[in-house]
């Protein structure tokens, strides 16, 4: 089966062919660490994670690089507002970002380069662009001259004329063209900056990404990802800078995910509908949030609202409850006829799942295939109370691969069905406690031995002393 990807560059689905056999190199734009990430950011990171997981499932060795922008106007403003240093702000919110990734079961990117640790690479890139005639310096600022780069606009389709009209672009008399963008910005003494051939200053955002991407992935790599809002100007500018430097395409496939809205509105701080991942996880489990974020195709908008979250929760429960029912079945040695039928239904659903994912990572269709497995399991369990050991293992493994390994929804079911380990631990613990209590009784320390018994009874154990031994059991739960 071949994977097809919708490429923003060219706006069509294309067969995916990696540059190096068996290997995929991906760059996904990471966070600017000035605040907690919100659920819209989380969508982009989860899309990248699912793409990575699926490519790994298909046998590719994946290198995913995702940057951390730790120097930026927003971070500087935040530092001024809070009285903390720029470094402290960066540390606080990059730690929080990694916490959120872990909470959402997003695999840590292979490399997380930080802009401030790549200043000399960035300065070198800017200098080369000046030497090649693509950039110019004015009073300590360096701008990219977009008129020099013929392909400008090839990703976003933004025509030069429209850019020149400059409706959305601030007027800056230093620039030759209003759409020229900063590669290096002069800053005042005392502000966070670095020495450069153009004086004290700091890098522009776009040059950070393309420099770090090429440093770790090579001049041309396979996939560049990010939210739709990054197509212009960020990714358009990355292409201009990188391709002006190397004369080679920066990335072969450009993947962009659509917006996330909250109750039909664009998320924004001024509307007060800004939902951080941390806040969302106070209301919903990571599995439910993650399921919700992949339940729409990545190129479709998705709306966070009460109904969609109730639906996501119910769906996750349906998936886990089918799995619990499967696991609770008694096992028998041989597969029966119905077992074989169940296996073939599950294999067929797995094929559909792969077909959906191969078609531009169509997660809603892939999830529909998972519900075919859920249905097959439920019908089976309604009719049977045992299952062949092999069949159980096979169905469970397919389920785990698709739901947990590829979609990243961590399976969470009552452990007692999975293994008797907790039960064994409990038995051993009780043995130790009762031995100690027996020793107390031998020493006629009645007060302590009674106290141990009472405390155990309080938390749900029934302790019975017989002349021969002390027995224990758990009180039946009444609810
Ligand atoms: Zn970027």
C-alpha cells in the first residue's frame, strides 16, 4: 500500500516517496515558549505525532525535529510583565510544554533545538544570504529582499502584487519592499541580544526554523509540518531563505492542519475562550482530549464544544469497554469457528484502517474501522463466554497496535483483567502484615494487634482469628 499525502506545495495529493529509503525526516514547528500551550497548538502537535507514529508503524525510521522558539517579542513582553528574566520565562514554559506533551501521550520529538543555542548558525546563514545578494543590511537590521527570489509565493499562492499593496504589512521605511522580512533585528544595549557583524541584535523567527531544520535534517528533507496559520508568512519565508541559500527545495511535502475553534469561534485571549491543555485536562482525560482532536481529519476544522466532548468521551468508553469485555472472557486451548470469524473481521477492519491512514492520514475513517472491531467484539462476547487463547491474543494485539501505538490513545482498563500482578502483591503484603500481627499476639501485645486488625477493617478487610491461623478477605463492595 502506498501512502498519499496532500501537499500544500502544489495543493494536491501525491504519492509519498522518502528521499532516503526506509527513512523519513520531518520538521514540525514547535512552540514559542511565552505561555502554556493551548488546545489549538495541541492539535498541531498531535497531528505530527500521529503522522510520525503511522510512518514508524509502516517501518520507516523517523527523525522528527521540533524547535523551541525561546527568543521572541512575546517572550520579551512576558518577561517585562512578570519581572522574570527572558531565560526564566523560556524555562518555565518549555518545561510546561514537555509536561503537556507527555500528558497527551505525544512522543517526544527526536531533537528539540532551541533558537538561542543556534545563534552562530543563524548568523552564518544571514551572512551568506547577504553575500549572495538576497539580503541587505540597514542600520543593524538585515532584511530578505523578496524581489530577488523568483519563487516567492509558491507555497501560499500569495502574489507579489498583493503583497506590495501591503494591506496587512506595517510600513517600515528601512525596507526596500514592504513585504521584505527581517532576518536579523538590531536591539538596544541592555536588551537580550548577541554580537553580530551588524551589531548587537537578535534573529528573526523565520530564519531560526529554516536554519535549525537544515542543520539537523539536511538541505532537503521529507516533510515540513505546522498549523495552517504558518503557511504565510512563516513557511513561505522559510522556503525563500533556505532555497536562496542552497538552490534546493527545503522540504518535499508540506502538511498543514486546519483551525481549531471553540464554540464556533476562533480561539483568542480577548474573547476569553483561550483553553490551555492544562485546563482541558482538568475536564477531560488525555484519551478523550486526544480522541477528540483526531476525530476530524487534520485538514478539516474542528470545534471544541460540550457536545463534541461528550461524544468523544462516550466513544472512548465504548472502545475501552469492548476491550475489557474481550479480556474478561475465559480462555480455552483451541480457537473455535466463531474465533476464526472474529479474527478475520478484525483483520479486515485493520486493512480498512491502513487504507484510511494511507489516504492522507484520514483518522475519522480509521476510527470508523476501529468501531467495526468494537462491534465484532461485542457481538462475540454477547454470544460466548470463552475464547481461544490465540484468538484473544490476536484481537487484543491488533486493537492495541491501532488504538494505542498508532493513534496514541493509551489503553486504560481495569488491570485485574490484564494480569494478576496487583492481586499477588496484595496477598504478599497481607501476609507480611498478618505475620507481624501474629508475632505481637505471641508477645501478648494485644493493644497493637487489635489496632492492626481495626485499621485493616476500616479500609475494607475482614480479619478472622481462628485457633489455627488468621484469615483475611475483602469486604464485598456494596455499590
Ligand atoms: Zn517554524
